[in-house]
C-alpha cells in the first residue's frame, strides 16, 4: 500500500491542514497579546491567563461542567452497557428496532434534541405539577440521554467480537452467572466500555446546544459561559481558555496514543519470542 | 438465562421512551395546539411567513455541504492511499480541532474576519481593504465548512480505505485511464461514504444557530435562529417554535431518505470509531 | 447395561417451533469413549449441550449417576467441555486459563499451581505458562482448552468438534493424543463430530444421528460393516447404493442381475436398498463377472485407484490397487457376504 505521494497531494494536504489549524493558532498567539483589541500585536503577556483563573463565572461554570460530565457519563455507561448486553441477546428483528431507536439521538440535530427535552421538562413541571426546575438535574438527564448511544455503539462491537462460547465456558468451569459476567465478559468488553465512557465525557464537556435549552438561568456550564462572554464581544480571556483546552486535549491524545503504541510494540515483541 | 440478560436493556428502553420518544412527540403535539391547548394548524401555517429564512438555510447548508465534499473528497482519497501509520496520524490531525470547543473555533473566525481582524490587518499592510468579511452569507458558509469538514472526510475515508489497491490496479491493467479509473471504480465504490458524509454535514449545517449568530450578523437568520427565538428569545412561543422544529425535522428526514437511496446502511458506527 | 453414568430418556428439544431432538434415548457407560456422528443439524451438538447443562430439554429426562439433573446449571455439574474454536479467555494467559476453574473453586494456591503444571506437562505445554493465548498456534490453543477442562478432574469430558479448525496432519496427531488422555485420566469422553474417520479411529462406541434421531449405535466395526440403512452406509465411508428387490431369503436382484446374499427375513418381492462398498467390488475380465461395464474415469488416490464404471444403468465406484484403461470393458463381481441389504428409506427422509 505504501506509495510515494505526489507533490501535488502533499501540497493539497498541507493547505487543508493550514485551513483547519490557522484559526486555532491565531487564538493561541493572541492569548499572549497585550493589546485588548484583537488585530495588532503589542507585546507578550500572561495577563489573560491570570484573569481567567480569577474569573468566578468561568470557574463556577467549570465545576458545573465537570459535575455534569462525570455524573452523566457514569450513568450513561451503566445504562448503556446493560442495554448493550441485553441488545446482544435479542433476536435479529428486535435488535434492528432497538438500534434504530439508538440512532435517533445521534442522527437528529442537536437543536431538535434540545428543544424537545426542554418541552418535556416544561411539560412535566406545568402539566404534571412535578417541581422540576431547569437546572443541574435537567442538564444531567439530558446529557445522559445523548451519551447512552455512544456507550452502546462502543460496547456492542466488543460483544460481537467475543467468542460466543466464552460465557458458556466460564459456566462450564464452575462460575455462576454473576462470576461468569465479571470474570469473563466484563474484562473482554472493558475496552469498549472505557472508550464509550471517554467519548461520553468528551461529548458532554463540549456540548453547547442541548445544554443551552435545558440548563435554565442558574446553572451554567463552560460552553454556556463562553457563549455569554462571546456575546459581549470583548474577551481575550477566551483566547487563553481556548489555548488551555487545546493543549490539554493535545497532551491527552498524545499520551493515550503513545501508550497504545507502546502496548502494540510490546505485543509484537511477545509474538516474536 | 438469555431472557435474564435481555432484561438488562429494559432501563435503557424506558429511558429512550421517556427522554427521546415522548419529547419528540411533544414537539408534534405543541406544533398542533394553541396556547389554549386546543387543536390548531395556525402554527404550521404561520411557518409560511418564514419561507425565505427556511429557503436560505437550506441554500447555505447545501453550498457548505457541496464545498465540503469538493474539498474533502480529494483529501480523503489521498489519506486512504497512505500507510496505516500515516493514515492514523492524518486522521488524528483532522479530528484534533474537533476536540476544541465548537464555540471557540467559531470565535476564532470572528477574530480573523472582523473589520479590525487579522485578515483585514494583513490586507491593510498590502494596501488593500478593509473588506466587509464578517456578517455575510459567505462567512456563514465558511464557518460551516470549517466546523463540519471533518464530518465529510471521516466517512469518505472509512469507505475509501476499504477499496482494495488491487481493484484500482486491475482497472489500470485493463487499460483504463486515470480519469476512467476514478469515474468507473473509485467514485462508485465511495458512494456510501459520499451519502453519509453529505448527511453528516448537511444535518448540523441546516440546523445551526451558533454559526449564523456569530458570523452572519443580524442579516443572515437561519431556521435554528427562528427556533431559538421562539423558545428562549423575546418572541417566546413554544407552539410556533415546535411547528418550525417540525418543519426542520421534515427537511432533515427528506435529506436522509434521499441519501439512503444511495446507501441503505449509513455507517454511523464506523464514523464514531 | 452396567456402569451406566449418563442416561438420556426421550429427550425432545425445540428451537422456534422446530424439533431439533425427537425423543432421543441413550445410555453412556463410565469410562467410555462415545462419539456422536452426523451431518450438521442432526442434533449431536444439542445432545452434548444438554449433558453440559446449557440447554434444558422440553420433555424427557437426563440422569447422571442415577440422579435427575434436567435443570442443574452447568457450574454444578461434574462435566467439563472443550468448545468449538476453544473459547479460551483472551484476557488471560495460558496458566490463568488452565487455572480458571480451580481458582473459581477457591482451591489453595499451592494445589492450583501443582495441578496446572501437571496438566500442562500432560498436554506438552510446560514453559508456555506466561504466553497470551492469542499468540499460540491452533494446535496449542486446542491443548490449552483440553487442559483447562481436564484440570478440574471431571467425570465426563465433552468435546464439541474440537479438531475442526486444525489441519489434517495436526488432526491425526490430536486424535492419538485425545485417546491417550482418555486412557490416562480414566474418564468418559463424549465426542461430537461430522468426520466419520475421526469417529471410527477414536471411539469405543459410535452413535450415528440424523434429524434429531439416532440412526444406529455400535462399535466402529459394527457401524462400518453392518450399516443399518443407506443413510448410515453413505455417511460412513463410501458406498454404492442401488435399488434392489429381495426375491426371497438369500436371493436379491439388483441392476437386473440376481445375486446370492446372506440376508433373510425381508419377505418376498420386497423393495430394498443394496449397499456395496467400493473396495468390495472385484474387477475381473469382461464376461467373467455378473456385471459388465465401461470404465469412465480413473483417479489415483495414493493407496488405491478410484475407478468409476458405467454398468447396468448405474455409476459404480470401485477401489482397486490396479488401474484400468478408460473406455475399456471390465467385468465385476461381489461376494455374497459383501452385499448389504437394507430396508428402503422412505422418500424425503
């Protein structure tokens, strides 16, 4: 498969990559710019980072974001993993129906998900009289809703890859059904569960649209706070925040990739032995 | 035993009913009822007033989808012909910007496009401009392409990588010119990727309100803005908002069913991973 | 029957309304090597899974050592299984796979260790303890699967087509190995296969199955030499199966020729199936034998030649150590003792 790529395709790739990264690079550079208006470079400073870390609004929103992301991802992982186990044993027809249902939150536009959940919460409060105010709880419920499918679609393939007799083998060797589950099935689908959980966390951290409709005025998440700041237009602190997020993500990706590469290499070495 | 595990999906199924199906049904109910709770088609007919906004949304999203396909297709092909290792690196580079907040990425373009922004400053150094870059339809399309281009490249790549190099070589061997190879082999084989790429760009593009708000100014309203105004804006009228949402859902279902003609199984799972 | 260990009575199993087992009854003795043989879908694996405890019959009873165990779950049975494609646990290494059952039973670490090592010694995998199972060859994985089951000292070992994924040479090797393990461990082996050669080499007793019913049971010799019907004859080894008429006791007519035979009790003018093994047809000069035909093809098979002959409206398969000229006329004879007469199978069966 390996081929020399032509100069033309190299240039093309470089241009697209430049398009994708230029705005981010500009933000990073401007986050160290003294000048408050964005266009001109007037000198290096860490001021915006300092201001960011003393911004109560942003810090509070950060805490909320972490709470919502973790609680909703854990819940989605539990519900989604159980669901995948159930779906795996369903017959073909039922499987197909449930998969269709699971596609809905992924395929439908976020704004539809957002307003429909908002309608639900409003309906429950006004028509059913349940005192469910828009806030952290409704945020968490909404995030669980859009996170579950990611867990299911990460766990299901692992179940499919599993030897269909592995569970039987565990029973055969003396495990009761519970032992068979946590000694054999769980370790095998764990990579899928972890991937699903991480995906849920990232989607939850990043979600703006659905949170926008379901958060209510009191509980802000980071993306909501960013939106509020951006509307006021003057916010070099946002450049600093963007830079931090970008660097954190970059480091996380590098670490996870390096470790998986090392694991791969170790595996290959073992085979050679 | 089998029955036992199938029960594990019950919590999820209940969750889907309460937090996905009922909310979507509520949109329909709200769309066909007035503030007094009685049945009415007033809301639906009121949507007619916004025909120009709806048409403009579809138009802008369609242009953005076309540009994404035009830009993304060659890149996906170039990447798919590289070694597995290079492919991983390239795909990661394409996905990395997506890990940064959507809002901040769009904000970056504000910084670039503003009247006193980076681009105009640079042009100014060459004695040009300043140009009216931001608050135009072009800026909105640019924002869409920038944000959703990866959604086009990834499904295209996942299909192209499955095209065996020997198939292409066989076509060349049989005397096909490079152009013929492309139109007779590569293009037909990548149809499923094209259709799911189109869906994955068009759906979020047509329903966005962030991009139009941040880069389009007041003069480039889209369907998403209308919905936002009815639910959280000054115009507060969830019944009309639901009616507009319903129209948006119909547009999207139409788009998806047209795309499904080309590919009966949109491979969302493949794209997720 | 003495020493009956497993007693299956009138087992019926249905999947989605379709009968997989149709009133199967069978007794299996202690320390016996029994093989279920049949084409796919004949119910052999289902029977094995009933004994293993993975399937409960709709009706009928399963007795183990005199106790009814119909709904006893697998983890409470003194039975272990070697699964199709082994079902090794990929997240565990060789040692951990073999030790799995003993650790579940919470045996002391020392005993676990010595028993696992002993078992790895027996299957020839000492020194492979820390290997991941994915890094083993098919034959090695197979041995791990056997060791993992046998280390629990079951009364019965169930083997579900265990050699299916191996190549021919390895398969032959493992057949001898398996027989050795069975004699060394002195336990019952119940073996499922669709490969007749495997069944005949290893077993004390072969049970030929079809459509959820037992066709014939007996020693490999019985089954091969005295197949009870055309299905068994066809399934076990190669056969010429010809329509015939039993004229009266000891006289049968087929291919338009009358033959003496050793069978009786079929009644006069009874339609029957006549089975002749390819190696039982003797080639003679044209006109000398009872049958005469034209040689259609000759293929060298290593030990013998496979000769196809067109004679009396049938295509005959002959195994002979001498080749024949294609297109030449030859005569053929069959000794009375080599003609097997069977009741005609009903249409569609």
